[in-house]
């Protein structure tokens, strides 16, 4: 009987941790997507403008190169912001749930 109670408490704790991890990852995805949108706009405007105005860019940057420049910036922004958001949220909440007898 006592073993079943301990197992159910452990399973409940694991379920709670899994739910928190899902929430943190969702927050990271949302923040990363927002950053990717901003990065796409911030890189698309100067890239496309430079291809129209600068002779070197017009001669050397075809459509594939332009897309690669823009998508690389968007992808980097997504992963950097998503990672930082997940880690910051987890760190903030781990201190909130830490035992009171721990010293920093």
C-alpha cells in the first residue's frame, strides 16, 4: 500500500514536470517565431534594396543567395531566442520551486 502511494506521488511529480517542460518549450517556440519574423523583415529590406541599388550586389547576389541571407538570419534568430527563453523560464521557475534550506 505504501509503495503504491509513493509511486503515485512520484508519477504525479513527473507529470507536473512534464507539463512545465511543455509550457516552457511552447513559450520558447512563440518567442522564437516572433524573433524570426522581425529578423526576416530586418534582413529582407536591406538585402533587396542593396540588390537593386548596388552594382556589385546586383551582379553577384542571385535569388538563391538573397533567400539564403534572409533565411539564415531568421533561423539563427529563432533558435537563439527560443533557447534563451526556455532556459530563462526554466531557471526562473527552478528557483521558485527550490527548497528553502538551500543557500545561494
